[in-house]
DNA sequence: TGAACATATGAATAGCTGTTCATGTATAAG
DNA sequence: CTTATACATGAACAGCTATTCATATGTTCA
């Protein structure tokens, strides 16, 4: 069942550029893609996670190293590592009692680099 | 006053790689930079704002166009445009009763492109 | 000037998020 | 087997956020 024209262009006010809106609607990526993109950036949108990732640019680290580096509790770091792992941004490696985490994506640096360029303007 | 060695390496557990932690600490950007970076990504971390930005890749649009395109209220869009404006990601242009918004940053596309590459893996 | 339109904004609220605390699980060593 | 260590995890809670609702501001036109 197609939505009606009114459904697609509902707006409290009346000055809508119908053609532009229709064209843009058709060029937009699937709703799900845009949602996933927002979810990815949401993961980057926390300074603790940003710090963890930046630390891992340097080297893989165990949980306790990261906790000491950021002066935060082991539990807090572990929770955040789980978020990063679920987003497939870091991956764990067990060595005895320690879990070593490292970056699992080659795009992160490019994303951060562009972000830095923006905030430096 | 320098913090003590204990202050810098506090961790509930004991296996800390002191040298690595110290080296990494010195290579980390200033706390404020990392905070600002997180704030920037936080702006991208909402699907409504992602959709607005994506729409503006196509063309500048007035508030009502965007509201119609996303089938959301004018007020909701206006609030989000304010967030984007404060982050210096969009800029407004008045034409009569309408406010036209357009992108105000050339890094956004590169950031989104890398993000898309990650979620497509 | 007054009415209609387009947008902005403050208050309120429901839903989400990051940390802490307590506790569970996995590994190593004696 | 027991203990200690390193990490994970569930519950709880405080703080934040995105939307709605009501209303204000700014612009055009008659």
C-alpha cells in the first residue's frame, strides 16, 4: 500500500518545495543505513571511548592498562570496551589472565582525522 | 605540583604495563581536544540529524522542506538544526519568511564516507 | 495596522546512557 | 582444591537528550 501524497508531504506549514523534497527522498539511502551510521557515530560520541580508541592507536592494551591510563575504574572501562567490541571497533585477545584489546577497523583513523580538522577550524 | 606515581597509575588490579601507560599518556592529545572530538561525533550520533545532513548534501532546504521530507514536526527539525548550527555544521540563510539551511563544512562527506565503509563490512 | 505564514524557543517529559557497586567467571599458581 | 588475580556483567541511579506542546519572534501582504 503506497502512502498518499499528503502523507509524504505532511508539514504544518505550506511552503514546501515538492519537487526537491521528492527528488531528495528518492536519493536518500535506506532508513536502516542512516540509522546504522548514527549508531556508529554514537559510539564515538563519548569522551571515554574516544580516549580508549586513541590509546589503542598507540598499541594494544589490557583492560587494567587502560583503566590506569584514564584513571578510571576497571568496571567502567570494561563496560565501554564491550560497547566498542559490539560496534566491531576493537577486538580482544586473551593472554593468560589478561585480555588485550586492539583496534579492529582501519577507517577509524580517517574518521578521527577529519573530525580533528573540523574542530581545529 | 606533580601528581605522585601512585596517582597516575591507580588501578584496582595490579598488572599494569607502566612504561607503555606512561608513553601513551604523553602521546595523548589534550583532554579538551578529545572532549571536543566526542562532542562533534555526538552531534552525528542521532539519526534525525544524520538524515538532515544527508538531505543537505543534495541541496539547501528550508525548515519546512526538511520537516516534510522526514515526516517530522517543524519544531523538532528546528531544534535539531540549532544543534547542527551550534556545531558549525550548517548555516542559515534567510529569504523572506523562509530560512534556508546548507552545509557549512567540507569534512562531513569524508567522515560519513568512512563511516559507511565501516558499516558495509 | 492586522492577519497569516515560517521559524525559533522554553518548559516538560519519557527514554536513553555512563558510571558505580556488588558479584560472577576464567585463568594461574601454589 | 584453594586462593588470588584479571576481567565481565547485571542492577541501580543520576544526568542527559529528543520530542511534543504552547507560545514567541520575525516577515509578507492586504
